[in-house]
């Protein structure tokens, strides 16, 4: 397993500077963020130059104001178009793929008003259609579209690894595990990882409190040993808030995680 860190957590003006810091801190790669309005495609020259300079950028985490599970059809269509573009770009960079939740912050079954404006069946139809379009585009480009479950307070459609797996209708559709969300939603995170292993393409890591690993109560030894046992050889990408200055916290975090690898 290799360690990555999201670009916004790293000090530095350029991806080259950020990557140099990441390597010194104990990481192997940078996880990019894919904003809307085709902003990611607009970075292609920058990204190609960084790749030519040796910057390793395997994955993209969507960072848009709306997502493929939006209640508004126009916003869903835009999200699909944005993700198609991001898949094309990451393919040009020789990366693994792009990840997205069904939605984020749109609706929660655990907070009022409790009753979403769309049925569970309609939710599934919307996501199946979007992922089918994106899966076909990903397949043509030799990359993956990866569905990430979020916790019940941030999303009402896909909360567990098993729910995400149920949408893997083709080889180019895979799932992302996030230790923060799993801490809330999975009855037994290690068992869930074992059951989802054939479909697990990526892992994001953060603590039970959404800060860096080592500041909360997640059993890192058990979960990372489980990933090793199921043969997971992808990235562990740091996506969290930092409690402290990155120049101090990031090397400590990489060292903490590597104790279990």
C-alpha cells in the first residue's frame, strides 16, 4: 500500500513544490481535487507539466457544488459532464480514476425534514443511469469511476460499502472506502472491507473525529492489517482536517500510518 495526500493539505505554490514536500514528509503521491465549471480540464497544461516533472497524481476527488445524485436534473447532467471531463483528464495523466459520492450535503435522513423529495427506487434509478454513463466513458479511457459512500448525516443514498458495491455493474465502476465515514456507518469495518474487497479500488483515511490519523479512536492496526490480508495494493489517501501546522503534522501522520504497513 502507498500513501497519498490531498493537494490542498500541502504547503507549496506549485504541484512540483507540493510533491517535493510530500515525498520528504513520507508520502508517495498527491490526490487531486476536481472542481466544477471544467476547472480541472483547465488545469491540463499545469498537470501535464507536473507529470513530466515526476509528480505522481493517481486519483481525483470531486470537489463540486452538486453531484450525480442531485434532485435537479440540470445539475445531475452537469455533474455527469464534469466527471466525464475529469475522467478524460486523469486518463491523459495515466492515473487510476475519479471518485465521487452520490451527493454531499443535499439531504439527510437523520436530520429534519426526514422525508426526501424522491423515492429510494428513484434514487437508485438516477444513480444507476449516471454511473452507467460514467462507467462506459471510464472504460473507453482505461480508468475507473469510483463511488464513495458517505455517512448518514451527509448523504441519504449510499452510506455503506455494501450499498456502493451494489452499483458496480461493470468493471470500470468501483468503490472507495473512507475510514471516517466507515467509523459511523459500518457495524464491523474490517468485515465490511473483506466483503467489499473485490470492488475496492481506493481508500481515503482520516480519524473518527475527521482529523489526521492518530488523533481519534479508529483501530488502524486492525483495518490496515485487513486491507493487507485481502490483497489491497492501492493508495491510502489522506483526506482530513489537520490539527496543527502541515509542516509538523504531515510527517508525523505519514510516520504514524507507516507503522502499520
